[in-house]
C-alpha cells in the first residue's frame, strides 16, 4: 500500500474511533484496508470495480458491504444513504477446487441484481444455494440437479428449502443459457394459527409496552395495524406515516401501498427519519427485534412461539378477516398474487375450533 493510501486509512481510523462501537470500528477499518489494498484506483470507478470483483466475498458478510460503502462515502467516492445504494451480494466458495467458478458466480449474482431486481434477502438465499450446489458438483446440468435434490432430502431439508435451492439453480441455468428441467417439490401452504397472538394477548402486550417501552409500542402497533414484513418496516419513516399512506417495494420486487391509522399518525407526529433503528442509528436487525419481542412476551405471559415480527403480519390478517370477511381485499392489502395464499388465514386455531364445536354440536 503506497503512502497516499496509508494516509487515507490513518485519517479514516482517526475519524471513526470515537464514533463507533469497538466491533463496528474494527469491521470498518478492516473493510477500508481491504479496499485500499485491492482497488486499482481511489475513485468512483475503482469503487465499482472493487465491488464487482469481490462479489463472491461479500454475500454472507453484511459488515463488509456496509464497511466498504461507509469508507467510500468518507472519501467522497461512494453513495450516501440518501442516494441510490448499490447492494452487492455474493458467496464464499466452500472449497478450493471451486475457485474456478468465482467469475461465473459473480456474473450470476450481478445478473440477478440487474435483470431480476431481487431483494438482498433473496439474493443471499440464492447465493447460499449455489454455494452449496458447487460444494458437491462442478457442472450445472439436469442430472446433477436431481442428485442435489436427493442429497438435500437425505440431509432432512424441508421441501420449501429445497425448492428455494432449485429456484436458484433454475435462474443459474437461465444465466448460463443452459435451460434446466427441474421438477420442484409439491408443498401445501399451511399456517399454524396457534402461533398467532390472540386479540387479548396483543392488547396485553401493547399495554405493557406503552408503559415500559414506547419505542417498541410504536413498532408493534405499526406491524399489527399494517401487516408489514420486516423488510418493509425497515423502510418506513415517520414522515411517511404522518402522510397517512405510502408505497414501497417489498417481497418479489412488488410495490405495495400501506395505510396508517389516525392513532399511528398521531404517535408519529413531530418525529423524523426511519422508525426502526437501533441505538446507534442503524436499521434494527431482524434478530434484535425478534429477541426483544420474546423478552417482552415473557413479561406478558405470552408464548415465545407467538413473539416474532412476522406473527404480527399474521395477526393483522386474522383480525382483518374477522372484521370484514373480505379475503379478496385482504389479498390485495398483503400483496398476495394468489388469493389461495390468503385463504390460510381462514383456518381456525385449536381453541377457536374447540369453542366452535361446543357452540354448534348439540346432537
């Protein structure tokens, strides 16, 4: 590393050591060092080339993606959070013999980003699938795909997980211009309605949070009244809520409109910025909010199986159907293409079935 790059790294270290946790500071410095050591030029072009050439090394390392972006912003060659954000996803090749597939896998990930516009979560899932495939096979063909399915079944993988792996391989075949004839496993859509908070439990949780943690009271109320996914919750800003509605890109790169109740708008009044952030000002992680909900559930005597972010999407759906009986409209609100996906919310929990039997069966 030449003197100019060493000087930039030293300036970056000085600027960050008092503004980040020890862990974040270390990750940022390591990312900056890797960038300065490998980039051909300290410029926007060099930044883009670095991310392209390292696509396979960042797929499962969010800290590296964030660190390189942060350093690029620091030296004025990247994109700020308010500008278009370039997300590069890739995978670590599991064995040395697979390194010859690196260039092809980099191109595959970029193909998915540019041609399919998939979310970061989907890209990571597909990257992991291809990584796993190449840990067994060198060539992409129908026979190897069938053998791959057999291996996954022997490992006890769930059919839904296997189908995700097959989706990744199908797209890989498209990218390589080698169409694959892969038969996906049949999976019946089921929803365990016993793992959805009841209305009484939801009310009890909200009352507790209102008195002990206003921040999470607001987040739970937003989730419970919109049916949003975590990826969508992280995009909400107080300004959007104050407007009363917004349109966001969600799962499958589909746009969905959200409406906020009068109470939620009042709770957001006078505030600005993203609503789901941690104490450092960064978007809160799925794991962090999931753990927090479980701890709150313990305080309110609610089963932990019911205390996760997606449970409140299910809660919203059950409550909406209870009030309106309109499956078609609910499918539109939740962003389901097929109304049959939404019909699972018509299923009753064991307690509901028991009460129904006691009410109806009189013979």
